[in-house]
C-alpha cells in the first residue's frame, strides 16, 4: 500500500504534489472556519484562566493548558494541535474540549515548538515531555488525541506509559511525500526522520488507536488514515476507523465540541 502511493507520487508534477497537501486551498472557507474555532477557544480560555500556560519545559511553547474535571479521577483528553508542525498554537483549540468536558472529563492542551525552530524529532520529544509532566497532574485514564500534525504526533506518542489509547484525526502517517513539497522548507526532514517518524513504517503497538478522517478531505489524508488502520489491523492492533461523512480537513474535529458528537463518543469508548 505504501509502495503504490510512492509510485503515484513520483508521477506527479511539482504543482500536483503541492496541491495534494494544500488543505487551505482545497477548502474555500478554511480561514473563516479557523477564525471561528480560535474565537470560541479564546472564550473558553477566558472562562477558565486558572490552569493556563503551565510550563512543562524550557522553551517558549512548552506550556500546557489544563482544565480539571470535578472528579480528580475523571479521564483526561490530551489534545495536540495541528498546522503542519509549523503553524498555530494550543490556544486556538480549547473549544474542541467542550464535548468531553460536558461529561466531566479533565482536558489538557499542550503546545510544542514549531519548525523550523525545532526539528520534527525535537517536536516528538516535546510531546513526550508534556506527557511526562502530566503524569502526576492527572489521576484518571489518559486518552491522547490530535488533529492533522497533531494526529501524527498522537500516533508517535501512543506508546508513552501514561497513555491508555489514542484518537488521531486527519493525520499524516507517511512523511516521505512531504519532502517533495514546500512544507519541507521548514521541516527539513532527514532520511532517518522519514524512516523513524512515519507511523506507516513502524511496528504497531498494542494500545488502541482510533483513526478518523473526513470523507471530503484531500486524498493523502484519506489514504493515510485507511492505510494506518489496515497496517495496524494486520498486526492485530485494536482501534476503529472512523470516516466522518462529508467533513473536510477543517470540519473533521467539529464533533469533539458536542457531548454526543461522533468523536466525543469515540473518546468515551476508548476510556
């Protein structure tokens, strides 16, 4: 499956390769959708200022926003933001915690240093450091989740000892094709990183990983989610594939904002 995708990629022009990963270009109202999420998240942060901006490491973006549930033993959803590892920040994604918080869950939203200031290897290490910090801050079951680049980071940190299961949304799980796009100008992926940080190239671990994607997303995101689910199923690793009907890259996480949303229910089931 991976080999077939690489062969298709090799037949594309540079412009076609760029278009394959241009989510903003593919969704006409993407800027408005992002702005609306960021505005809702700013409201949520203003409502719960007590747990914001807690440092887990030495760098500027090494901070966690923590929203404790009423029950200290409640499950915790840890959410990793997207933006091709080089855009956005944790502050814009707080509203996506609404669904699980309606069920009394704790929620945590870590930040991480962006490329090119950090390599992808360093970003993955920072996610692990954030989970280390959270280990003694939350008592309940930890479900790790993320969107887009955060979906990739979810898959890469699933084996952390504090993580019980993962919920990856619209992730990129094969890094090789990115080296042939302008996205790599900041990432500067090495051969070793492509090999060691592509979940589709790694042996699956035993922990459950739910993989969600929008059915209206660009082909690489659909392919990678289905491919990683198949890769894991072949190794008898648990976790459902969740097609989100009609969702594009920027609406794929919408159901996390609702107590009865598809992704909220998936998180509840994983816990």
